[in-house]
């Protein structure tokens, strides 16, 4: 998670930055890994069944994450573009 600090002008060596932002960054990272796992599982299931691979995730799988970040005032145009 600390590898994300440089993208947001945070100091990975600063205990203040680490304790202030680590919970949010860990949550976002786990959310994205969860989406990735869901996607991989669906593609694997489709491959086993011999079905054509269709996008397994919702049209915008990051919508719930965008909403949460927006409610907390953390959704910046840069983060929105990354998602």
C-alpha cells in the first residue's frame, strides 16, 4: 500500500501520513483486488463451461467505490480518471 503514497504526494516514511491514510488506501486496494478476483473467477468459470467470455463485472464496477470516495470527499478528478 505504501507504494501508492508517491502518487498522492505522501511520504511513506512519515508515521503521520501512514497512520492517517493507510486504512483508506488498504480499503481501496482490497476493493480493487476483490474486483480482480471476481473477474478472474468468472472468466475461469466461462472457460470451463466453454462459454464465450463476456465481461463478468457490472458496466462500471468502480461505481460503488466512486460513490464511497465521493461521500468522504476523497474523489478527485485524478482518482476518478484512474478508476
